[in-house]
């Protein structure tokens, strides 16, 4: 009996020795699946009047995602166009022979501008009253923050309209005075400069009108949308993001024990939870400098170690999704 037990122990020792000689140590790490993501950011503020996509849609670069209400900007652009036209007429009248009919036309234009200015000031007072009431309703919880923002925007728009029409009225008054007094070359030069400035301002407003169209900055899948139609967009505040799901990659961190063994182009085995068959990943980036272990590694001893960030491409059709936690294995060669 003792002899049989001794033979069995010797056989086990031989098997373990052979196994140790033939197995290869594997380096295994936990990583997170990532994709390249681009934010969708409005270039101006305003109310979203159209939304042309939903989460999950694939969009091409330049596709229209949504539209911000351009009405106020168009009114400002139109007012500037009238001012430019009025100044050009003034220059033409100053350069040509002036008669009573020209003076009468200038007087009529000045009276019209006065009426428009009066109406705009009435609208400004009404917008301010509405805003004051909206503040009371907001404090009482009767309206939303977006509605309060819209009321505030209406006040700003009304004030801008008054300022624009006031500038137009002052210019028409100058033109009328010029016609009454005769031609002054210095005034011609002044009007020419004012026309140039107004044209620059008009071009700026036209660019803002163009910016009311929100377009996809890149091609990809709309993976997040944080705004609904009729809500208020804030300039520079993202309303969604577009992800390139066709090129997933994994980020993991390795220590010095593996750093000398890997290189760009190395193949790693990638395991998803519940799937025994690995997928192949290809390392395409290795950090040049070490960093402290990321915060998601919670073992105190590990936080004292320096690691290197490594990125590896993943196959598109293997079912990897952004944020997924996976295992990355690099067998020692």
C-alpha cells in the first residue's frame, strides 16, 4: 500500500513539472471599451423650433440636427438693410441736385422711422412687464426656468430693436438736416464710413442666422440627445453627442512587467463577460510617460504603482459597446 502511494505521488510530481514547463504565463488586465465621441454644440442661444433626429440615428457630417428660431435675428438684419439703404439714398441726394421733392421724401422717411421707434418702445415696455410677471410666476413655481429665460430673451430682443431703430432714426434725421443745409463733403465721408460699418454688422448677423441651423460636426451615431423641441439652447452648451461605433477600442493600464514585452501592433486576447471565446485586439498606442493607477482601481497598494496607458483596436462586429468592462490578456511569448 505504501509503495502504491509513493508511486502515485511521484506521478503527480512529474505531471506538475511538465505542466510548469509547458505553460506560458499570461498577463491579464481589466479595461474599458471606448469610442471616439464628438459633442454637438449650438453656436448661438435661442429656442429650438425643430429637431430632425433621435438617439440611435446615423447622421452624416453636415446633416441638419435641429433649427433655432431665427426670427429676431432676421428682424435685426432687415432693420440694418433699411439703414444701409437710407444712408445710400442720403449720399445720392447729397451728390445730386437737391429739390423740394427730395426734401419731402426725406421728411416722410423720418416720420416713418419715428412711428416705428415709438412702436418698438411700446413693445419694449410690454416685454419688461411680461418679464417682471414671469419672475413672480417662477418664484411661485408656476412656470419653468426655460420660460423665464425666454421672457428675459424677449426683453433683450426688444431693447436691441429699440437701439437699432433709434440709430436708424438718427441717421434719417442727419440725412434730412443735410438736405436742408446743402452738400458737405465731410458728411459724405462720414456716411460712407457708416455704411461700411453697417454692412459689416449685417454680415455678422447673417452669420448668426446661418448658425441657427445645428448640423452634425462629424459622421456617426447619435448616442445622446439632451434637449427636446421648444426648449432653450444655450450657446456653447452641448445638446448631444455623436459616436463612431465602427471603431471601438479598449483602454487598459500595464506596469513595467509588461511594458518591455509589448509594442504597437501586438495582438491581445479580449474577453467579454459570459463569452469564453476571445476576440483579438491590436495595440495601436502605448503611453510615453507613466501615471498613477486610475481611481477606478481601488486596491490601496495598486494606487502606489505607476502604470502606462495602452489602447488597442477592437473588431467592429464582436459586440463591444462603449463603457463595457472587459478583460485584456497578453500571453508571454
